[in-house]
């Protein structure tokens, strides 16, 4: 197996597949990248058995073949090479010689036969989506995933394809975020999956490479074909991301969304975010709440803790309802405000013990539980 490749293209390709490899490796082969040389490209594949990634990089292939090498060490070496031209030469006993300028490395690899193959997809349910739109949808909800491993069913984002729309939901039991978009969903393709948190973060990282992506799924796994623009990074074709899904039934999230709220105020998102963020600077682990008080045409945000002191922020709003005060964990208020891009949002409240609801005009809802006022 022999090929010549651009150092920066090789480095970029390894960066695409590196994240999947964890620090707790059960089998030595799982810390390796599978390198396969084809006609005029090489493909790079890594997997941790739950998640796998493959990408293709332009290369001048003189002899086809395959080998696996320790991915983290290899990525460091390639990045440090002195010359942009890299020659890669692998012997049948899996020893690799790398040459670049005056540098030569010899690295011992492992054969391809030990590497667990990524499943190829057959006749699963599949949809094509816009990368930019899906990125925005995932960002709008993913902060609400649970990180509590005892509630594994909530450790991810729920994708629901049905009733002419795609809905994404995440919740940790104290807050819930939901966003949906219209999508043609044929009856036979309707279905849902829970994508694990690690897969969600990998998706966000990869979804700026091109225009479209294809998602295919069944009850046990999902795959994404992420198309890449023909750019200077050396990537060709599309990146293939494979993931196991969280098995089990997602809770009925519709029950959590309040059917009625009494007060609805229009807010300037960025301004409200800054006010809450500043007020939260004086909170502590023990007193981790900000109070939001509504009076005639005024919204006041206060926070205090015995250790630091107190903060008071106010902003003018259009409000003529009755006075109302409610307290929230500041992170629960800040996260959706940071994730959204619209300037204008709506905040709905009922009383001091009912959830608060953020909404936009574009099918977004975030429900947050209040903190009890003493």
C-alpha cells in the first residue's frame, strides 16, 4: 500500500474522525484509525462500537491496500511534519513508513481484519435535510438533555418524524425544549429515534461542511451521510456517521407543555440574556436562583447570595397584567436564550409555582420549572 498525500488534507481528515476514540479503550484496535487506499483517495474510519465515522481524502494512490494505526499519535505526527508532501508506504506485515522532507517515521500498525466494520445501510427509513437547518434545530434543544446516567432514556435528543413534521425534543426532567419543522413524512417512513448525547455533539461539529445530509434509521441504529462541499480541506464525497440509538420509549413530552399561561410578554432576547447573565454573577451553589418580577411596563431581575451580595437589573417591557414574581435557576433561562438566534422571543408565565415558557414564532418551545420562593 503506497500513496502520496497533502499533509494538511491528511491532518484535516484525521481531525474529522479523532473525536470518536475515547480514553477508556476496551480493545487496542479501537484506538486505531483504519486507513484504506482506493483509486484516487484514502478513506479514514474510527469507531468505539457505539459510534463510527468515515471520511474520504484526496490522495495520489500508487498501490491500494489497508492498515490500522494509533489515531491520536498519528494525528500528532502528521500535524508536525516539516513538508506539505507526505509519502505513506505500508508493508504486508503492517509496518508503515512516513516520509516528509527530511523526516522519516516508522510506525507499527495492526491489520484491517481485526477492525470492527461499520454497518452499511439497507432499506431503513430515510430523509434528506438541510445541514444548516438541522444544526440550528439541534442547538435549540440539545442543552436540555439529561446528563444523569440513571435516566439513560433522557441522555440524548429525541427525533420524531410523523404527522408532516420533524420534531426534536430534549429534557432532563426540570426543563424541556422542543422545536419542529414541516417535513413530508410518508406513512411508511414515520418513526422516531433517541440519538445519544455524544452523537449529537459530533453531528453539531460536522454539520457545516455542505448543504444537505441524509439520515437513515431503524430501531437500533442511525446513520448520517453528510455531504461536503468540494473545498480546500481535501475532503471528498460525504462524511459517513454511524450511531447506535438509545433503546426504549421516550416519555410523553406533550404532557409537560402547559395548556394555559396567564401572562405573555414580548422580550428582546439579547437584552434579557445580558440582564439575567449579569444578575447570575452573584448567585452561588446554595442560592442558585434569579427572581423575575413583572409590574406595569417593567421587568426586574434580582439575585442574591449570602457569600457575594445582590444584583438588580431592570428593563422596560409592554406589560399591563397583575404583578407577578417567580424564581428560576439562571442556567435554565440563559441556555435557551443563548441557543436561539431570533431577536424577539415570548415569555409566558402563570404564577410563582407554575413553569415558565419561552416561545418564538417559529415552532420553538422551552418549558422551565420554577424554583420555590421562600
